[in-house]
């Protein structure tokens, strides 16, 4: 029974991973900005699915609410309100530096992956005990307590910045 569940989780992981990677590649290579924005929404949903597989339900919901619900809709509105959406971006000379920087970042990520000790848990802790430990903790409550007590200033500063961004966006749209 446990191997069937693990197999299903593996299959779901690979389906979400392939869809997320395909949609992320489509975001970069599509010339139509509107379709690219739609694939960006699919990428955000795929990342939320990965959070669900990691049992980080709070992060998955934040991903869906903030990125899919707010940022992607904002991008879609910007695309709809702008002219000449069909043309795409003109060719520029930044392709070579972008490839060099991307290659350096990829090399750094591969270096970190190779040199990291991924065996974090000791042999004494079984998967059932880890599952029980994660199910008993109140992750959302802990995050809420941190946001209200320890990080209240940063939380309020972010809310003021977001409010300023909304007011700025409304001011830009009002001028037209």
C-alpha cells in the first residue's frame, strides 16, 4: 500500500515538473506576450503544486493567491491595455551577456547541488515519524505568530509598498 502511494506521488511529481518546465520554457520563447503571460500562470500553478507535494500547503496557497491571483492578472491587464502586443520584443544585443550570466548561474547551482550533503536525517527517524511530526505542527499558526510579533515592522512595510504600487498603477492608468 505504501509503495503504491509513493509511486502515485512520484508520477504526480513528474507530471507537474514536466508541465512546469514546459510552460516556463514557453514563457521565454513565445513571441506573443499574451500567450506568454498565460504560460506564466501555468508555471505559477505548477510551483504551487510542488509546494503541495512538499506538504507546504500555506506556501502553495500564498503562491496561488499572490502570483496567480494578483501578479499574473496584473500582467494580463498590462498586456491587454498596451498596444502592439502582437509584435513582441525587438532584437537587442543583450543575448550574449544574458547567456554568459545564465551559464554562470547554472554552474553555481550545479556546484551547490554536487557539494551539498543531502543526507540530513539520521537513520533513527523513519518516514512515519517525520510524517507525524509534520502533521502535528501548526505551520500556519507559527507563520502568523511570527508575522504579528517578530516581523510586524517588515510585514507592515511590505503592505505600504504594495499599497503604493497599487496607487501608482491606478495613477498611470488614469492618465490615459
